[in-house]
C-alpha cells in the first residue's frame, strides 16, 4: 500500500499566522515552494498561504505585503492528510476539495506536503488524468 508519507515532499515548513506576506514570499523563494501551511500560536494549522494568495489577495487589491499577515489571508477550514493514509485517500481529499497542495501530518506534526508534482511522480497516467479532470474541470 502506497501512503501519503511515501509520495509527499518531506520537510515542509510552517509559517506563523503573525508573519507578514513579504517575509512569507521571501521564505517561499528560499524554499522554492509555492505554498506554506499557516500555524497558530499552538502550532495548529489554521490555513495555507499560496504565492497566488499574496499576489491576487494582497498586492492586486492594493494591500501592503509588509503589513498584511499570513493569518489575515487564512480562510476556510484547512485540509490535511495523515501520513499513514492510503494514496486513494489522498486523491479523494484533493479531488473532493479541489486542492492542489495537501499538508501531511504525523502525530499532530507537519511532516511534508503533497503537490501535483508529487502525484505525477508516483501515480499512473490514468490516476493523474482523473485527478486533473476532477480538480480542474468546471463545475
């Protein structure tokens, strides 16, 4: 059985909800990632910040990324998957919620992130085609 831990990119990093978006952008650049899970003061996930959130949700709206925080951008219920979950559960979670990045949690700790690229490296062509159809198709 292939698990979330088998296909994830290990070593994902949190960003504090109080961190400003300019600092978040620099961290994304340094880590070469497009998303960071947002943690509250108790290291519980309260959202995910993407590079698109920074550009579209802040900069394009006239916001100042040096003043807006990651917590200001956290919306909705964050999705995640247990490290021991089967890859079919990973796909179901990502497809159901139409998300492209999924944090992986083990013992209440962030241990990795699954992105579309991770899926492409570990799944069959048919599984990838179904994922793309379910996540990107207009509904």
